[in-house]
């Protein structure tokens, strides 16, 4: 599983960093992936599904 954030779409609401702090961190005006998820990534999928602007992409 590879996670990316489209910084151009991201509004830095912080929901993803709250849902999966081991993967996401808000830096400046956008969320950033600080580490790729290990295992099944349930929290990361929750973060992607909850993103209000659909800026999180999960491949794999």
C-alpha cells in the first residue's frame, strides 16, 4: 500500500493526522505523509474516506 496526499487539493483540516498520526502530519498548508502504513492500513483508509476534499490517494 502506498499513500499520497495531493497538496494542491488538501485544505489542512487535520482529520487525517487525527485518524492516523503515525502516517500523516499537517505541515504548513497541507497534510504530508510522514511514513507509509504497515499492515492493512485500516486507519489510513478511514482517513482517506473521511477527507473532505478527497486529497488522499491509496494505491495497492
